[in-house]
C-alpha cells in the first residue's frame, strides 16, 4: 500500500490510508490535533470546517476554500493544504485576515470563526480588490449565529489595509511537483479500495471492470452518503486527477465541460454565454461546495431538485457517455428515467456535458425559489426558453426541478402553447395547463399547492419579462460577476 503525499504548511506529509472514506476533518482533528477546524453539520453547510487547498494550474497556484467534513482524505494526494493553524507566522503574529477579524470584532463565541477566516484567506489570496458582491459570495458557505455578519464583512473589506503577507509561490510549486504522482494512486485494503487514475482510458477500464464502484468527483453528494447515511463504499474511483476530464473546450458547437471540472470553473463560460443563468449559479450552493463539486457530478446525481438541470435542459444540453471504449451521446433530458434512475448502463459514465452555442433568437430565464437566498436547496427551479415568430410561439421549452421525481419538461404545456399568440390570454390559460400537468410532493421545503401555484406564476413572470409591449420586457438581466 502506497501512502498519500501532500503538503501541509509547505512541508511534505505522507499518510498511510486505512479507510478511503475517512474525511479530511477527521484526520485533522483526531490525528494532527488541529482542532481549529470544527464539525458543525458534517454535510458542507455551515462552513465551520473550512480549509484551503492549493494546487498548480498553468504554472500558478490556485487557492480554493473547501469543506473538510466531506472531503475524503485520499483526494488530498498531490495538493497543498492550509488550515487556520497555518496562518500563524514564525514570530506568533496574526495573519492580516485574523488581525482584521480581531480589530473589527468579527468573532463572538468563536466556533465559526476559523471557518470564516479560511474563506477570507482564500479570498485574500485570489482577489486583491474584491467588491461587496465578491465578499458576500466568498462568505456564503459560512454560517454565524452571533455577529450578524456586518463585523465579518468589515473585516473582509479592511484585511488588505495591513502589511501584505505573501506565500512563497515558487517554493510551493516546486514542492508540489515533487509530490505529484504518476501513474495514478491505487490503495487496496482488506475491505475497501481507492483508485485515482490520471487518464480517461484508465478510468474507463477500471469502471468497466468494477461497475459497482462509486465514482467520486467533488464529494459534495457522496461525502454525505458516508457522514449522514453511514454507508460503506467498498470501492471508490476518484475522477479528480483525470487530466482529460478537467478540460473546458469551446468550439463552434458550444462549450464542452469535462466530468472533473468544478462548478466554480464551469460557471464562468456558461454565464458568459448565457447571462440569464447568472443569478441561479450565484445561488447554487456556496463557494466551498462549488469549489469541490462538479457540474457533471450534479447532472449525474440527477436529483429532482438539482438546480443545474432545468437550465441545461432548457438550452438543449447533451451528455457524452463512455463505457470502456464505446462512446455515445444523449440529450440531457433523456438521461433521467425515474427517481434516482438513469439511462446509463453498468460501467458507463458521463465523460462531459455539451452546452450548445447561443441561439440568438432564444429568450431565456431561470428562476430559483428557496427559503434562503444563499446556500439553499430549491423548492422550485424553473427554466424557460422561447423563440417567437411574428408574435407567436415558434418553440418553447419549460424545464422544471422540484415538480416531479426527475428534472422534467412540461411537454403538454409546451405543445399547447405551440403556434399560439404570446399574449396575456394565452399565457393565463397556459398557467392553468401547467398546474394541471404536474402533481408535486409536499415536503419541508414547500407544499404541493405552493409549488404548483409558484411554477404557474413563474411562467407568467417569464411572459412579462419577454413581452415586447410590457415595461418588464426590458427588465435587466442579473449577471453573476465571477470572482477574478
């Protein structure tokens, strides 16, 4: 068995893995006694466990805040780790982020403070002049029940006022090159195994040989299987080191996003092409979750309340599937068969998702309804794509999340609208048609009645925003400003 290798505070660490699904947070607290990282929720929601991971990208270091509570320890192989304990200088002085928190009274009970500090540290490393929107987004994955956030926001604003604390980037890059592993990592234990291939052919062969294995990308879903459902995962295959799956390719056909591309990296090109989806992606989980989770992972999981699928279905996205050497392509909407059931065969996986090139004639909107603005699962997510011809509906797609057992199109309503005038009377009647087409569930997020009525009202809102004769037709699109 080979140990995993990573850097902690710039120093090389080697760890013998005894359980591939042991979390990074467990290792930090139980083995290293780095107890600054806390467990609050064990599901990536509260941010008390936030750490920062750095890895080389195009000969530079990329710093990302992630949730240690759902990050499996072996995924750290070949990367650099920073915890709140890492920020203390040799002379014991505080990092500018920490000093700003002290000076602006950003901590009360202190339980959440280390997590906030690490989210701020990632922002400090990545953005030297953040806007208030950048700050709010950076803190979206951290919950505090004491301060009311204003002092913490103040600390973010002023953490740049102190003398700059730099990291030896060249030294860290050189050290990371020394721990980089070729070929991929493979850990075989008596009751479990972990594989981290570096090539897509190797991945395809492995998964065809072991179709019952769990494919792991960011762990933002799979991690909860372990921490919340206490499931045992006998064989895990990690996609995060497969170079071909980390690519984003743009061509005449559109944007192809590989299975290992994080949501953070996938958002920018999608929103650049489809700015109407900006607010939805801004509210998609939190920064640490987007930094770890992948777009393809969200698509593959197929949750009926997953936010990305309605938007992607509305614009006609497709998935590329692979099984061994065989490849095929499928419309995204055809991937889902029933609750948590899809059209993939044993040993088949999603290699990439293809976002089509922009159709200039389409009018698009995506709406997310949830109890909290940030970091909350949708009660309803609705995406609409409309093409008019002389004031009549030439084509329309209504894709919904939260209304059925799978992300689903309102095909009956679409058919009913086809060829009709895009006016008040038509849309009012279509609202009734839409309410009759679905029988949603009642749960903790919303009642069935709320979901039905809200979805119909979103169709009306879409009409108001796309009606040439209505003032709301010129409503400004809320574009998500991606962090620099």
